[in-house]
């Protein structure tokens, strides 16, 4: 015999069956269940209990049984009963610790006061009002079936159409909506592509010699070896791909703003990458990292426009809006599309319909473009402030785009500078964090400074902590 108090506005499950089977009467069982609920805190002090009539109907027992249980608990002090106020849990009925139990104290965990860790935008400038307005419009206009499970593993057609227009206009991507596959960020897309490449008997993927270990780990998790390409001031040395041999079936590149060095892939090396893909039958996986945030000249178009049949374009809203949206997209060559859809159907069928509808409205209304333009100006000012703050102390590179800069250091000083930053309560990362373990590139020591992370109010003291850390 169970009951829950829906008329309270909150559910409390009471199970009297075990007590009754044990030989206790209904009144005794109900009294003990209520007493324990008050003692343990399941019934918070001040909670109003239902009337004896409605509670008896809920449990399917006699009203007198409930009234007698209430009366006994009032006499014990667990409940109070006042005319006009009903029956409530007494204020003194607090959860009790067992006698002698020691209070466990956990040490407070506090991160550094300041952070210049790269990879995150300024979350304080997420366009909350605009996003809410877009969500309201999207939900108002959406048909009921738009909120269903969704039958297309590629994602909602309305967002794919909006992205196709935006990517063609802003990034030079050839983006047929039917070839756009929505995913929950770059890592999700790379996991899908890793599964597809492995099923195609690819054994090796070329990656940039300076790159994120999490991406290398995702490829390794799919059973693919990663082989490093040298990276210099012109980006990845893609002409070297011609000597990698048939085992290398794909290359992962960040051509717009190489992460972490900040170099842009030159036209000659873009052409070399496409020539390799056409000749070898391999694929280029293009991570359009920081593609929207170019400061010193017209933005560099996506590599995908050179050969949509050999390049998989991957983009996200993580830097332009917020990583917490978990919204990304791939523009997939026709030869890979069915395999990618099959892999996505096995791993993760669909993302949030409401977020997809909202982003589609945010793009088509022009709010996305306005937000990106505003943030581009804001980040450019931050970049200029960073460059001015460290002028004369260390060389700065990789600042033509994106949300991070590279501060080159004398040989043998990277670790000491990181320790110095820790003394200033500043979180920083060194370039050595990103070096491929098999890379034969010449040594280079530097700090990778993410100036998009701090809030407006924290930016000046964060820069001061950085300057104090430098020699």
C-alpha cells in the first residue's frame, strides 16, 4: 500500500505494505512512516500536510486512521496543528546525526584567481537576451512535430538550411543542406569520423605537430595512429604528406588559425593538401578553429571551398557563442555521407530540437552576425591590450586572428615561467603541452595565452598578473 501527496505540490512516497505484512496495524505503520520522514528531513520543517480526509482517500484507508496518526505525532512534537493553518511539520523536527558521528570537513577547493587558459570565449558576453528572444520566436512558429524525436539523423532541416546560407556567405563553404550533419561539438564529429575512417581500413591520420592531445586521443581511441606534420610560420608543412605513404588516409588541419601556434595555412600549402587528397584518395578534416575572428585583414576562407569532395568541414558555436550549447556541424563529402550518418545513428541520434530551432532563428534573424561582429571588435581590443602590456618583454606571434596569442620564450625558461605564473595565482599553459610525442620538430618554448577567457572586470588584473610573471 503506497501513496504520494500530489495535492501538496510535491510528492512524498510512503510505503505501508512492509509494515502491514510485518503484523503492525495501519495506524502504527502510517505513524512510523511519517515520523521517519520528518526525522530524516524528507519532510522539511514547515511543510503542510494534506487534510486527513484527502490523505485517507489518497492512501485508500479510513479517515480516522490518518487523524489518529496525526494526533499521536502532534503529541510527540513532530507535527503542529492550528486552526486555519492545518497540520504542518514542526520547526524543531530536523535531521539528526547519529551520536558520536563526526562532521566531515572537506578542504575548500579554489582555482587560481586569474586564468589565461586558451580555448574558451568570454562567457559573460553570451547574448542571453537575444538568445531568449530567438527561442521565443522559434517555439512560437514551430509546428508541434518539430518537438518530436526527429527522423533525420542529420538534424533539423531548418538549422541545416540556415547554416548552409551562413557558411557559404561568411566562410566560403560549399554547403548543401543535405550534406550538413549536426553534432554536439568538434569532439563528437571527430569521433564519428574516426569510426568511419577505421571502418574504411584507414590506419593512420596525419595531425599537426603542435595540436590538442584530446583530438589525438579520440583518433587513437578509434584505432587510428596519428603521425605528426611539422608546423612553422606558414602552418602545417602539407607538402610532406606526399611522403607519408598509403597508410595515411586523412589529415586533420586547423588552416584558418593553427592551434596553438596561431599560423594561417598559406595558399601554397592549402593547394598542396588538396593535391595530396586528390592523388591519394585521402580526406582532409578541416577544423575551422577561430575562423570567425580575423582582425588584421579579410577573413581567410575555409579550405573546404577548394575541393568539397575531399574536405570534411567541421565548425562549432563553442567560440562564437558558448561551448555549453554543445552545437557543432560537419559538411560531409558525398562519398562519406552515408557512412557518417550510419555511425551517428549508432552513437548519438539527435541533439536538442529546441536548441537547433533557436540557433536557426538566431542565424536567420541576423542576430548571429551582429553578435560575431561585436565580439570580434571586443576581442581585437583585448589582443591589442595584451600586445601592449608585454611589449619589450617577449616576442608575440599568432595574433592576426582568434582568441589566443603565443609569447615566445628563451630556451629552457618555459617551466620557470609557468611556476612564476602560479606564484601570481595565474593559470597559464606552455606550448610544450601541445607537442605531439612523436614529433621531430625543433624545440620551441612559449606561453599560449588565451585572452578570451577572463571577464571584463578581471581582464586588467589578469594582464597585470601575466606581466608580473614575465622576466
